[in-house]
C-alpha cells in the first residue's frame, strides 16, 4: 500500500491522539504522511539476513557501506528494522 500524503493541514485539524502529548500551533500548516508499518521479521527471515551479512568478506569500507545502506536510493533487504 502506498503512503498517503495530506498537504496544508492546519494544526487545529490534527487529532489530539496523534500528537502524543505535544503542543501544536493551531494556525500552523503541516504535511501528514500515513504509511503502513513494516511487518516484523520471522526468525527464518532474520536468520537468512544474518547469513547474508556473514558472507561478506569483511574487507568492505564500513563507512561507505553504512552510507549506502542508509541511502534512500538504495534498495536492500538489509534495511529491515530489527526490533
């Protein structure tokens, strides 16, 4: 499901339940983005990802590798959240 983006929403129109105790200027304008949360990984999926990481030779430039994985343009199954 693609994200839903609502532009030009006044602070007074945002439900208070969404704010988690924060205060908004009621006249400020906001963009609201609603997107589904990623599903949690099963143990088998997590193990498969860890196996892929172990297969790396260890000679990679860590800083460049981390920048590439974090990049919004990079598609990788290594980007899944671990919780």
